[in-house]
């Protein structure tokens, strides 16, 4: 339905063609509206002329869940795992380096205190 305001009243008229749309998104200009409808394959975005009912498809978006599942089943592949280049865990290496730096800093502080007392 399209409405026109005249003398504080809205006059509704149906768009020719009688097609169903799920959502009117925005007016494109004075006589065209962007719409969204669902089809069997997904969402379809159209521009509809409200005077004549002629629609022009802008784009479509497939149903993601079915498309992704179908693609995953059709093209399922496995690849061999690649061993890491080093058996050392970088977290443990970082911890050891941090402890060593803290130990050296502590030894330097103790040496300065002892040197200052003598």
C-alpha cells in the first residue's frame, strides 16, 4: 500500500501487481521504493515503481546457513598437520627470561647496597 497525505488525511492505494514484500526499506525517489522479500534461495532486494508495480531486482543474498552447510559438505577437505618449528613453548621461555632479568636486577641492587656500606 502507498499512502498520500491530503488535507490531514491519508489516502491509501494498493500498488499494482499485488506482490508481497517483507519490508519496505527506503524511498528511492517520489515514485520508487526499495523493498526486501524472501525467496526459496534467500533474500531479494528490489526497487518497485509504486505507480505501475514494476519491480527491478537490485541484488540477492543467499540463505547463509544452508549455503555454508552445503559448501562445507561438498568441499570437505583435510590437510596434514605441520609440526611447530621449535619444541620450546614461548610462554615458558618468556617466563625464564623474565626471572633471569629480575634476578640480575636484584643482584645489582644488592651489590650496590653492599658496596655503599663498606
